């Protein structure tokens, strides 16, 4: 048998081969952490709301959930979920009245609330603003079906 013309190379131990890969992944993780700390906040996130994520929720699961303010005081319960003529989702909150008589429905924009467990929290509207909000009469909007799914922020 003739000798192999190519010289034989000694292989490096496996432990020395994976060290650069581990070091590279650590450096990438550190660079990502530094960039996250030094990058400016996104214009979508507001400091007061601190919204964590947006998840799909069935409309039927939102009906009759309590709406609370940031002090956890109950403002009412969701009566319905509607889509306005311009495509915005709103939660209808009944205000006033006695035993369901004389109450009026007030729309709450979906962007102003977060889902916090078994309740909806208003984060971008002060509670006194609801008393000054115009009554919802249903013109130019549609009530969403209970089986329809919408996106709502969760905290």
C-alpha cells in the first residue's frame, strides 16, 4: 500500500473546539442586554401603562368582567364589545341608574385597558372622565359576536 501523500493532522480535543462558540454566544447575549438597556423606549409603550403583551381573547370571555381603575375601584361591568365605524374596538360600560333603569352606556377604547386576571383595568383614562364621556347610542357601530376573538393587552 502506498503512503498517503497528504500529511496526517492531529485533531484538537473537542473541548477546545466548543470554547469559541460558547464565548461568542456569551458576548452576543451581553451585547443584546446592553443594547436593550441603552436603547430609547419605543413610542408605542407608555410609562404609565407598562403593557406587557397583547393576546387574543374571545368576546364572550370579556362580557360581565368588572372594569376597575388603577386603585382597583370597580367602575362597572362590561355590557358589550363593539366595533365603531372607523374600525376601533370599544368596551361598553354602563354608568348611573338604579337597578338597571336610567343607566347609560359609555364606550371605553380597547387601547386604554389591560386584562389583569379576572378583571379589566383602565390605565390611560382617569375615572372622572367617564362621567363626561358621551353616551353610546350604537349609531355607526356593530356589536361583536361572542365567538369573535379580539386582541387585548395583558398585565
